[in-house]
């Protein structure tokens, strides 16, 4: 009888392991969203290192307000994309074709989806749970 493992202890151990695994997944989910989408020192489009700039800054290119943190190259492309949506754009940039425009359209849609996710009730609940758990638990 000494070799019999108490089933209650085994179940508690498994439940604790499961809870720790779920907590780790929650932390990784939050870290991934903020690390991958909100790094102030990288271009949001291409990932190039850039200086920290205020969000929604006014650009030297046109005085337009840009809702993303871009490097100089991506800023220029974004502005050309916006111009092309209104029938303009630089005709010398022949490679800014329909496929290129679709890339920008899909990238902007992706960014919008991330913003919606960050504002969702479920993500807010996840953040609240992590606040209640604390960093050392």
C-alpha cells in the first residue's frame, strides 16, 4: 500500500500544471501582440529600425498625417498608395501596379484587424486576468 499514489495529489499536480501552461500561453499571447505590432523603434510595415517618432505624425513629404510608424521608404510608398486611391500617384513608379496596391490594401486591413482584436472584450478580459494574477505567480 505504500507504493499507491494518492489520486487527489496526482489530480492537483495535473491541474496545477495545466493552469501554469494556460497562464504561460496567456502571457505569450499578450507579449506577441504587443511585441510584434507596437514596437516604436521599427517600421510597422517592413521592420526596419527607425528612430522613435510620435504616432500619427505629420510627414515632411506632403504634410499628410500618417496613422502608422513607417521608415522613410514605406512612408513614401504609403503616400503613393493613398494618392493612387484618388486617381493620382507617381507614374514613374510603374512597379506600383494592381498587385502592389493589393498588398497595401491587405496590409492595412490586417492592421485594422489587429486594432479590433486589441479592443475586443476577450482581449480586455485576458489583460485583466493577467493583472490580477500578477507577474510572479
